[in-house]
C-alpha cells in the first residue's frame, strides 16, 4: 500500500519570510545596502531573534535572491494580462506597447507606504554590481520571455550591443523610481510619479531604437 507523504507549511513561518523580505526591500531602498544590517531587518518586523534572517533564508546571498524573486509572480501575471490585452487590440507587435508592458508591472510594485521600494532596491543593488540586472526585464517566465522576444525582433542591434543597451535602459528605469519617491521639496516636485514614468518609457524606447555609432 502506497504511503502518502504530506508536507505542511507553517503559515507563521511563511508570513515571517514575507515580512523579512518586504522589510529588507524597504530598508535597502531607503538607506542603501551597506547601511542596513541583518539584525536591523529582524528588528523591523519586531523579532528579538538576531539570527532570524539566517534561520529563514540561510546565507545572505540566498536572502538577496529571495528578495529579487518575491515580486516576480505578480509582475509575470500582470505582463501576461497586458500582453493579452495588446494582442486583442492588434498592438501585440508594437514596440512602444511592448516596452510599456515590460516596464509597467515594475512601476506598479509599491510597498505599504506607496513607495517604489522594489525598484529602488534593484537600483541600489545595480549600483553595487550585485544585481542580475537583465533579469529585471527578462525574467525567464513565459509571458516575459514572449514580450522580450518580440522586442528583440524589432531592435537594430543584437549580441553584446543589445546587452549593453539593456543595462542602460534598466539603469534609467530604476533611477526613475528613486526620483519618483524623492521629489518632495525638490526642483522636480511638480512632476507626478506617473509623469516621470511616462517620460522614462519614452526615453528607454529611444535608447532601444538608437542607431549604432
């Protein structure tokens, strides 16, 4: 007689993992990677265990990877929805539409305070050369891969030149999130996050299409 093996997921444990990921994302976004300790992240969720991050994630690199991947499912689903809408409207091969679809879910990811903490976290990691930056736009999930494949087909470059442009586009997009969340009281305070995002999309599209030197 076959034995059925049951696995149990402790909801408290999963809730703690999510809380740690979101706390770290927000703290890294606001203060920078090097200014935040793992102990501070634990304290941010009210844990008195100084090794709570290590307990749930193992190494620091595993923890960083978990932060990257925490928001991927929601972004993939949103890209799938937007792509289906574009295909239904006959715009599924339009480069401007595809550029928006690949970027908009990242713009929509905000924390409890309405800040673009994930985008700013990615910006922080990119500045430290720790982030798998192309993964931001080319996550190996079905809808994202389809969108990226359609974009590539319409670009005037490929190979190393394409990879370089991808890094430049990502850098512009991620730095825009920092600007969106820090405009209060500055010279750009008259610009909404939506306005900054729209202008960023226009600039990234131009960067993708720029003729080769």
